[in-house]
C-alpha cells in the first residue's frame, strides 16, 4: 500500500477535520430524514441512535490497535475519511435492500436479524469518522483543544448546512453530496502531506469520488415501506403522484385519484346526506393523509357541517372573526367559509402545506374565493398566540391522520400546542363571548382526548375561572371529539343549540352544564363512558378538593401536559406496563403505542452495547501502566469512566433541553434544532479553542484548575438558566423573528462556550498521565452522548426539561468531584 | 438412502409433496407438477385424506379458543360459536398465504401477502366472524377482499358472500384462487367499496377491512335492519380495536368500540 511520511505533518489536518465533522453531522441528520420517509420517525430515532455507537466502537478499537494506527497515522487517517465517504453511500444502499419490515418485528424473529445487520451497516460510517478524529486528537496531542474545537465548529456548520441544503436538494442527492464531501476531506488532508505518493493517492481519491458520482440513481432511490399510506394509495387504480417536495423536516407528496375518490371526512356524521367533493391526498413522509378539497361552490362544502368540529359555528350566532390554529391543507378554512365567517386568520407553521393551497393547487382549492378574507401566518400556534388579537372563535384540529392508524408513533415528539400554558394563551385570545374549540381524533381506549380535557381544566383554573364545569362542552363522533371552552358560562341557548346539533348528527354528549349519566353513550357506545367519567371526576374533584384520584387511577398517563413536559402524545404508565405485557397476540403494544416501548428498547440496546464497548478495551489492553510506568490503579480508571461519562451525558442533556426551549422561543421547530445545534457546537468549539490558548500560555499545572473551574461554572450558569429562562422566554416570544434568533444565540453562547472546555481539558490530563487511555476516554464520551440523547427523552417525559437541566448540573458536579484522573 | 416421496392430497384443494430429503427434488419439477395438477384438484374439496396441515390447523383452533377467554367478558360468551370454529377448521389457510410463508400459515399471527396487505391474525378473523353472528341463508358483503381468507371463512357459514377489492392485481389473484378452491358462493369485483354493492343489497352483515375516515353512509344504508357491520381499526399488523355498527329493527344505528382483549381502563376495575 501507500507509504506516507508519517512524521512530517507540519500541522494537524484542520480543514479536513472541519469538513469531515460537518459531513458526519449532516449525515446523521440526513439518515433520520431518510429513515423517517422509508419507515417511521420513532424507528429512525432508534436505528440512528444505535448507529452513533460507532463513536464508542471507535474508542475501543483504537485503544486496542492504538500503537499501530498511530505509526501509520497518515494512511490510516486518509483511509478512514475515504471509508466514511464510501460506506455512507454503500451502507445506505445495502440497508435499503434488506427486506426489513418494522411493523412485523414483534411477530417475525427473522426481522431481528435484519435489524441487527442494519445497525452494523449504519454504524460503519460513524466508526470511520470517529477513528479519524480520535487518531488526530492523539497524534496532535499538544493541540487537542484546537483539534476538538475545529471538530465541534465543523459539526456546527454541518448542522446549518444540512438544513439549508435539504431545502434545495432531495435527501437522495444529499447522500451523494455527503459521500463526496467525506472523500474530499481525505483530499484536503493530503495537502498537508509531504509524500512521493501524493499524486497516486489523490488520483485514487478522485476515482472514489467519481464512483460515488456515477452510482446509479436507481440504487439510491427510496423504497418506502409498502405499509405506508402513500405506497398503498399509489397501488390503487387511477392514482398518480402530482407533486413532491422535500424539506429538512418532512417530505410532502400530493396524489390524485381519478378512479376512486378519497372521500376524506374525519368523523362525518352518519346522518350526513352531503357528499365529499373531489379531493387530492397530501402525505407527509409517506403517511398521515390529509386532503385538499376541490371547491367549486359553497354547496360542495356542506359535508363540513356534519363534522363534530362544526359545533362552535352552531353555538356562536355570527362569528365576525376566526383564528384557525394549524390550518394544514385548509379543511378548517373551508368549514369557516361554509359558515360565512367574514375574517379569518389561519396559522400554519409548515409553509409547504400553505403553499399547496395558496399557490400550487390554488385553483383546485378555490383560493380566489378565500384570499380576500383569509390571511395565512407561517408560525406555530404558540408563536401567534403571543399576539394581542381578539377573536369570536378560535378553532384547532384535528391534525394529521386518525390516531387509529398511527398507533402512538408520535409519543416521542414534543408539542407545545396542547400544553396548559398553550391553552391559557389561546383563551386569552378570545373575545368576551368567544369560544375556543379543539377537535381531536379519538382512540380506543380513550387517551389523548382525556389528557386534553385535564389540560384544559387546569388551564381554565389557572386563568382564574372558578367553575369551569359551566364553561365547558364536549361532544364526540365515531372517531373525533370536540371540546369547547368559554371564558364565561355557557348560556341556556348555547346549551340547547349544542344538544340539538349533537342529536341531529348522532354525536354523543360527553360534557355540558347540567349533563346527567342518562345523556351520555347514546350513539357511539363505549364500554365505559370514560369521556363523561373523566369530565365529571376532574371537574368535581376540584370542588371536593380530592387529590387527582381519577387521573391517577387511569391506566394511561392523562395528566395535564405542561411546557416543561410537553409530551402530549405519550400516555405510557409504568404501573400498567405489566398488564399490557401479559396481553396476548401483541395487543399490549397497541395499548402502550409503539413510541415509548421503542424508546425503552433503544435504551436497553444502547446500554448493553455501551457497557461492552467501554469494558472490552479494559479486558483486551495488556498494559495497565501510566506514562511514568506506574500501574494505573482501579480508582483512576473509575474516575476516567465517571468523568467522561458524566460530561458526555450532561452536554447532550443541556443541548436537548435548549432545543426544546428554543422551539418555544423561535416558534419554528426547524429553526430551534438548527440554532441550538449550531450555537452549542460552534460556541463549544470556541470554548475549546480558548482552552488551547490557555494551555499554550500556561503550565500544565493549570489544567486541573481550569478543568474544575469550567465544570463548576457550567453548573452555576445552568442553574441560573433554570431559574431565569421561563421569564426570559415569554419576553423573547413577543419580539420579531430576527431578534428572537439573535436572542437564542446570545442565551446559548456563555453556557456553550464553557461546555466546550471539560472534554479537551480531561483529554489533556490523560495525555499527561495515561495517554494510552485517551481513545478509551473518547469511546466512553461517544457512548455517553448516545445514551444521553435517549435518556434525555425518557427522563423529560417524567421530570420535564428543567429536570433534565438539573440532572446535567448534578452530572457536572459529579465530573468535578472525579477529576483526579 | 433413497428419497421417499409421498403425495398428500388436501381435503380442500391442492397438492403437496413431502419428501424426507426435500432438496433432492428440483423446485422447478415440483412447480410443474403443481401447475398440472392444481386445476384437477379444484374439485377435491370433498376428498378426505392425510393433511399435513390438519394438525397445525387444530393447534391454531386451540390457540384461538384459548384467546377467546380474553374477550369472553364483553362478548358475553365463553367461546365462539361452534359453527365459526367449524368454518375456521374447514378453510385451508395455507392456500391463502404466499408459498414461502406456508410453514407459518397456521401460526396465530398476521402474515404479509404482498401489495402492502396482510392476511389477518386467525383469532381476529374468528372474532370478527363471531361478532357478525352469521346464519345459513344470509348474504354478507366484504369490503377489502385481500387474501380471500375472511371471505372463505364466511362462505362456510352463509349463503352468499360478495367481496370488493380496490387493488386490481390482488383482486384478480384472489378471485382466481377462490375459484380454484371451489368457493362458488363468493362473488368478487374490483371496485370502490365505499359505495357497497347496491345490486345485491341489503346485506345481513358487512365486514370492512379498508382504512376509512368515517363510516360510509351507503354501507349503513345497505345494511338490513337488525344487521351488523364490523370494522377493524389499526395498522396492517395490529388490530387496535374493532368497531361494531348495529342497525336495530327500527333502523336506529349505534356503534360500539371493542378491543380484541378485555380491558378496564381503571386501576382495580370499575
């Protein structure tokens, strides 16, 4: 093979490291996108989390083969960059070809083998990147902080870059781009080399790039699961794909059907004589179908009056203005049009959906009819709710497809639209006699709607409504339920209208002032009238001042959701888990929903793998001696594990908590992820560069001092933020968008800057005392980062994001106490 | 040892070769024999004989009967109707699954059948059939033919089954299969199930296995007074719950959501 001038590197290949780190982070984001389209998001989360253990595996690998790899650093480094590039594309192609069916995993054992192979394949690219970076950290041990800083800054740019590029290019094109970038990183490293073989290596790298470029498009084409809504719809006679658009957050596909109408009318009354108009189906990530109605005249919209969501229009005589929270593809706009509301504000955070009805399919949707009275705002409901407007009606949902089909796949996603604070902000938007109406899909057993109810009652009480039982109405159809909230008591006329509306449409009453048990469960019979029982218990409970007995007795988590714990779609309760496990025929999984068990399972897998990866090198590495030839005592090893595990866990805990805080502040989840990742990685990188400066201008003895100070400082700043952020958030949310983004960067900067210090300082300490354990520490940190991302979600569901921050503080304090490595 | 070849004729349909050294026979030869003989065997429904699947089918029935206990409380019965169990016993489920999955045909689980569709878990098929309370002489409509297994089970219990499938290649293959297997009281068509099959309405009961956003009013209309409609809701590999639509003798319609297991949502019962 090639022999490079190993010891003639003038400087570390910093440009190469920058490109490699950027490409690796972008690849991680890209894989989540790709697997969300092919399979489902929760599954993507699991696979990519495990694949990231490639970082941990690299630590173990280098610990064992450190000496040989460092001897041939140059070749090994370039080889790993190229292998990253090639494996990133090859492994993706290979994984797509595995006949894996995520839905069948509980039934068919052979699916486990395929899942395991997927893990192994997807781990490879991350393994190669981690090798390249870890070896550079060791090879240039005097510049550890510099290399690590560039690694972080590169990753920060990668985060932004992938978001920008995914706006322009399809995810499949991006696979090629990133593979070529990885190989290009090898080329840049070559620039630092003084070797006779430079030309031949460069030619080889160009050949590899060409191979990636020439990879047949057909090999890369996405093969979504045949059980996704889009794939199944396209099998129907007369269907065709009209439009496809990919963004960093979702893929939108529009399908027309000329043979069989879609007839999407969520929960339409059996008494409806009206028919649905012609419709186009809209899929997001190949699932969750919504539709765009073909509107020719008002008569085509009559069916909208036979949904439970039409209730507020029948209670409020003549609403003059209306706010739609989450307009999606315009069903609520059309319902308002049918009821002749003269002025409508519609909020939709995903601009791609709004553009479908206002531009691309504007004629089909009849946007001309709407545009004089409807204004669409691209912002989250929470962002818009910070305004001072006042409305006769505020309506919301139902969003996406029926929960019956999605089976709890959203359990892991946070939503600030249905928290106590959110509902309080919506209530503030109501005119004195205004109504807030929220329609949601029902499920069996009932979960989401009950949680919405408990959340709404809490919000009303927080707003100062002493007797919410007089201000709430609740009805349900076959698969939707509509909840009405009013700031004042519902009038007898309104109650009469409500009864009339429900009975004429065969909808069931679940709550209204003066309701009795004989009024409920008339048309859509539930085994137990749980809607009514929930309402009665929650509303009466306050009067009796009893302690949340009903909510605690319910086998699903229906506690009110808050901004601190915004997992509205997670209903999992440990106390019911055993009962669900005992259910035969995999029924239990449909009870718990797939989201939470997937998360638990990911945690178990990652923990086992992490323990193996951390302990394996200890068993295989022969020497247990430090640089001075003294035997490393077990206590020191323990300290190394505790220190690097703590800072690895804590870093991600804080980063993830901030992504959540920023989601609220920035009113756009996409911005939140981009800004949080970018700010944390870049400022941490700068923090690491600062450490480099300090180390160059000071004695080694200052390292432990700096290390202790940095971890302590992080803990102090984090505690300050836990106290101050809620107050700051509400102020920042009212600012214009650009100022909100700048504020987010300013908030992240000081904390992130200090958070960039503990890792390089720890590594520098190891370099002085036990350099052969540096790759091991790198591996521990890699494993900790993976565990942290999973653990953060698990913990946040229980203790909220402030709890996560507090955990991070404790972890930094633990790191502080175990710094004697 | 010479390969000992045994030919087993199924009571209901096709031909299976079993071989102590299976691989000694080329697969292509096997396929040719099957192709040649299958049409002849479409008339062998009445032929009794050793059926390598009989035992498996019996085990499957035992499993189903065991599962009934978990629904017994709200079905208000300790077991499914004997005629339903008999119908499940009579239908060769292995004929309705892809050849490479025949070995798993009698496991109490759903199986993929291509086109993004599945053959339902036998227990769910039995449960839905029992919920329909089928009687001889009745007419049943099925929306979503799929593999044809549910229709085949129903055909054992009622006079006539009408079944509609939306995916053309699947509908064609299943229609061919049902004909081959001699299910003469099942009529299929490729159409949109939403509109039902007005020419043959009203129906005593209806099964809908397609994803729907609302209960189609035309189907309710085509249901006889006193009739029942069952709609399973969930993903392809997971029936989350069943909706039972009942139309009473006065024409009043109610729906009922039932889980495939008995479950009280409150701790310690209610």
